[in-house]
C-alpha cells in the first residue's frame, strides 16, 4: 500500500497513533525522553514490521522520538531483540495488560 509520498509505507490511522502515544505517556520507549511536541517528534513504530506480518494494531505499536525511530530503521537487527521481548511480555499470558505492567517488567531493566 503506497502513501501520499509514493513509498510503500503504511499510514497508521491517527486515532491509533493518538492512543499509542497516550498509552506510552508521550515518551519515547527507547530513550525514555518525554516529548511534548507531538507533531513529527513522537512517532509511532510497528514493533513487528509489516514486512514480517505485523499489523496496524494498538499492541503492535510503540512510541519513538524521531531520532530513535531513525536509528531503529537503520539498525533493525540491533533493536529487534528488545522489541520482541516487549511483544512477548504483552502476549505472555494471553490476557490484556496495561503499559504500566509491561514497564515494571521490562523498561525498569532498561534504566539500570
């Protein structure tokens, strides 16, 4: 599916982006920087890439600042393991979890 710029990147629905940013506390989930300007500064990224079967679903999205988003796309293999861990934690019990419960199990480890 092509977007307005002519490339094959998907356009995620604005309401999904808004929900993801709100869930993530308007914070980049990699560098933990709080981003106040929401326009292009806090972007929504597919945890599991579309090319690998990822979908435009709330639980497959993560908020990243524009700098981390660019780094992730340039170094996909380096960042795929932490993102997989994030997805595994979300899906571990088959029940819905809040981002707070995920943060306690995962992101606190990243802050050490």
